[in-house]
C-alpha cells in the first residue's frame, strides 16, 4: 500500500524578550532584549494533525518525523511573518495591464522594505476588493533570506514547495481540509504569563500522525 501523504508547514516565530515571565523561561530570553526566534511546525497525515514548537529547527523536525513514522514529507510549506516578510496591498488603476500591476508591486515592495528590486523575492495576487476595484495583494522579502532558509531546510532533507505569508493561514487551512484556527494556534505567540515549558510542550491532540 502507498504511504499516506504527509505534509508539513513550518516557520519561525519571533517572541518578545519579556514574553515569558517565569523563572523557567528559555535562557536566550533572559540574556538580551531582542526578540527570540523559535520554530513551530505542523504535520498533517491522513486525518491526524500534530504540531510542535522548539527552540531549534533540527530537533523539532526530527521529533515530528518520529511522531509521524515517515521521514520525508510529500509537501513542505515555509510560513514567514513579520519582521521577515512584508505584506501589503496595491490599489490598481483601471487602465493598468498585467505588466503595470507587477511593476507597481515591485516598486511598492522595494519602497516598503528599503531594499533594491533586484535583491527582492516578491509575489502578488490580484483580487477584487469589496468596493469592486482590483487589488494586488503583495508579499516580499530579501532574496537572501529565502536562500538562507532553503539551505537550512536542505540540510534536513526538506525542500519547500512554496513560501507563504502568515496572513495566508486561512487559505492553507481550507486547502488542506483543516479546522479553522488550527494553524493560528500552532504559530501563535506565548500567552500572557504562559510558562516556557507549557508553550513548548503544547501539542494539537494526543495522537500522532
């Protein structure tokens, strides 16, 4: 029988340095005032969903692979959010063609990020606004950032099929047939006064994939 399809969505989470107020907070949080980058990953296989959070990506993915009893996923999505990725809207003029819209998106992204167009990775989707106007929803970040993450995942034997912005969680949940809010819970910041151990040991459901 063919193996049941395994899908991962993973991404970094930037936690404010004072998010954990308890003495058992992760050591990196106590050492400086900069946001601490941790990782979250959600695995979907058949009808089961499991997510984990950890301070480092390698042990996180190793544990998920053990939980799901399958080393290589069928699909891997990298989920990025601010401050690493910019998301914005470009209001399209009626006389703009596809090339005009794309050019305006590049310029808007370069202006927002203060980064040269030639060094950016950018994607956009044109939709109709509630007022009936065309709206280009853009997402952009430095190309070097994407290359660094792809290289990091390659070391772990992973190849991202797509890079999503956190604002696209609802769309991905629907595409994967997940309950609304599952990904938001997996990738959320710590709650107020939440112990570090509670935050990193919180999983979706007790059953593995």
